[in-house]
C-alpha cells in the first residue's frame, strides 16, 4: 500500500491548518497500518513538496518556492512517480516509511 501524503503533513503551514492536519494524520495512518498489516503487507507513504503542475500552478509563487529549495527547482510529476515506483518495487522489508520528495525544502 502506498499513500500519497505531503510535506504539509511534516511542516506546519499556518494558513493551511486543515490540510496539514489531514496529511499528518495520513502519515501516522501509514505507520499504524504498517504495524498492523505486517508481515503480509508493506505500507509506505510518498510526501511531495512543491510540485510544478504547469498551467495549474501560480508561476510567481512556484518561482519563489524554487529559490527557497536547496535543489533550486520545484519537483515534477516524474519525481513523485519515481518515488511511488520505488516503493512499489522496494524490498518487502521496507514498511512504515514516509519519504519526502521536496528537493530539501523541508530541511
């Protein structure tokens, strides 16, 4: 099982309390389910940071966020897909993990 969390579940964004709370709950659910379903099922979570969605994204905001990110760019859908693929093909001994795909923004 692979959940889709968010950097917002790990880092408080004061203007998005409802979103951050729900994603933090999903991250904990990942860990609880991993413990409950082991050893038959592995449960992990991918937590993206700033992902550029093209025309849907506010260009000015995304540029500012890229400057704040240690990798100096925003993530892409391909970055998130690679993390999901990793968990989908990962050794079965990996469970209960939340991996951030954020270019270091959460540091």
